C-alpha cells in the first residue's frame, strides 16, 4: 500500500482528488495558492494532518510566486498565509503547519520547501508512533481475540500524509492478526467513510463492512463492536475532541455500552490555547451537501439545512486521546488518578506523606501516572496527576510538574513488572534505614515478611540520599537489573521507603508491611525473630 498521499513534483503539490474516489483515481496538480485553498475548501484535500501539510506547501508556493527581481514580497506571502489558514477554521493543524514554516519565508522559497518536505517525513513517523501506541492500548482494553472495530470518517493516508492515525492503529492491529472486522460508518453527508475508508481498507486487505451512521449504536448493543477508533481535527486543553460530525453520538453510544472510545491524533492537533470544547469554532458548510448528493437533489428545492462539519465530544466520554507521545488524556488516565488521590489522602492522614512529601504512581501501558510535584498530599485531586513516559521519565500530559522521585518510579517500572509504586516517609522504616547507613536491612523470621512476597528472610537495599534524584534512580535501576529476584521494596537514607506491587493496593500493603516490620525491630531491638525467641 503506497503511503504517499502528498508529493512535490516540478514546483507543484500533487495529490489525489478525494472528491472523485472511489469512482476515479484522479490526480490534482496544485501550483498556485488559490488552487491549494480551493482544494482544501472543497475537500479535494481533507483530514487535519493532510490539510496542514498542504497549507505549508501553499506557503512554499506563495514564497516562490512573490519572489521577483526586487526580491521577496514578504507582506504578500503573509497575506496568502492568512488566506490559507482561513480555508478551514476548525482543524488546528492547518494554522499550526502554516505558522511553523512561515518564518522561513524570509530565507526564500527553497527554505520553506525544505522544511515542508521534512514535515512529510516527520508526519509519517508521528503517525506510526501514535498508531502503535493506540493499538497497544486497545489490546489492553479489549478481549484477547481478534477484534471487531468501528471507525468514523477517514483517518488513513488520505487524511494524513502517510500511514494514518486511527486507521493506522487498525493497520497495526491487523498486522498483529488482531482484527476480525472493521465496521465503517458511511459518514454523512459526504460519505468519507463509504468512499475513502472502505477504499483504503480494501487496499490494505483488512476485512470490513459498511454501515449507515445511525446503525452504529445498534451494532454496539448487539455486541458487534469491541472498540471505537476515531481521529480528531482539534483537541482542546481540557481534552474535548472536535472531529467529523457524528463522532459525539458515537462516543455517547460507546459510553453507554462500556466500549472503549479511543482518539488517535498527532500532537499538532492538540490546541493548548483553546481551553475548552466550548471555545472551538465549528465550521458550518453549505446546505447543498445535505439536500443533494452527486449532483442529484435528495430534498425539495429550497429546503433549509443544518450542516455543521464537526461536533465536539466532551472529555468524560473519551477513553483516551493517543498521540505519538502515548496516552495524553482520557478517562483511562482518570481512574488511576482518582485512585492515587484517594491513597495519597489516606497515607497523608497517617503521617506517612506529610506536607508535600511522598509520591505514588500507577503504570498505564508504556507510561505511568504520578503525583505532581510540590503539592500537599492531603489535598490532591485527579487533576494534580502527571503522565510520564516510563522509558525516559518525560512528562507527556498534565498541568503539573511530575514528582521529583519520578526517576525512582520509572527505574522500578523499567526493571520489574510492577503495576504501581508507593514512596512514603513512614517513621519506623525511615529511621531504621537511616541508622543502617549504606548497608541493607536484613530481616528474618517474622510472619509479616510474607506480605512482601518473601518466605522467612527479607533483604531491603538502602540507597544513599542525593540531591540529584536521577542519580538515585540510576542506582536503583542498576541494582534491580543485577538482582532480578529482589524484594519489592527499597529504602533511602533519611528519605523514606519505596514499595511496589501488581496494583496500587498491593504496593500500599507492602509499604504497610515494611513499616510494621521496622516498628517491630525498633521495639524489640532484633531484626531476626529467632534472636527474640531465644531471649524469651
């Protein structure tokens, strides 16, 4: 399957005319700014990432057109850039791409063109990364069998420059043998699903059936849908998703039936400047798109029409928004965030997370949700959590900075199969670890050791405290790699204990067990129960 939908050939943008598909495979050659604007406005070129790159090519065309004997007319290029941005107001990628390359116009058309060609390569890599993350998430959220998926509109290479977003995730799942069938919404009024997505699915050899938009909810009710995968044209800062009209209804139906609703889009579709979905401008299109099709009237002459091109799905209905960075928002992150907030409040009340001290995290696929930095642990809410990449600890979602101890948490996740990590400043364990200095805590004979997954003996490594927490994280990772059977606990001198488990409840319980053991040792003066028995 050829993944190149946008090409630069002899001074012009060459692409498929999506209005003609599937009846005719017709190429368009766009050599003027007006031609690019018309192609975007008439949906000959469509899909948020695709129109963004087409708009950027438009800037290259403008820079070449406005370069003469007297040099570059930068004001004219900027005016053309404004016209390009206005061609479709809802899709944020268009403005993003145009504004990204516009500053290079001062260096000439060749500089702009080089940047746009680099964006083409970047878009392909971004789409593959986002699609892979989304496929991984869908597999975690759905039954372990070939899946029945539903998609809306078109999110394949026609809508991007290569591979696709939600469609790309379907391709990844199909490559893994994980797709039984794809239900394709026809996507009224212009039938992008019927005309374009089925065309791309057939080319990819993926089993599919076409359905009318209004049958989607009934398909869910009858168990024909395991997950819904859609793209996006703009994602507000609060996680609201603007996408092709009909998406909101799908999200409502999926929510009612408990079906994952996953949005796949590049980071360039996220718009932090738009606070909520209520601020998104929804494009209204001509009535004749609704009152007729293919040149034939489908309603009486003069019939008025309501024809919004997009709708906005509110955050509570979105299971996940997935970009090339991974899962960046959605209810899939809200559940761990609520659980973390609840446990943080509980441990704060016990005095184990006083003030802003301590932190908790839960694994979410390739990422982890962790408490934000510098916040009173007794007052944390779900919005105070941050999502970080386990691979490098980089924050990918959330309004806060991640906890300073993120390096310790991610070291544990990289070296174990832990599902959650708890770091607390419980008094007895902290005191005992501090007294031990650099030596490990060796405990034996106490029944509580079983709570830490051991038999009758327990060794807890004690790491030196550093102002640079990443140095502690590196030491923890090295120790766990060298000791794959190590107990699920560690201590840091004067800096508390860290425990982990399959889930948050187990990680918390193990912290309680370690603290109880250390309290017993503190009270008896013996780390080995046999010594205590001998005295008795």
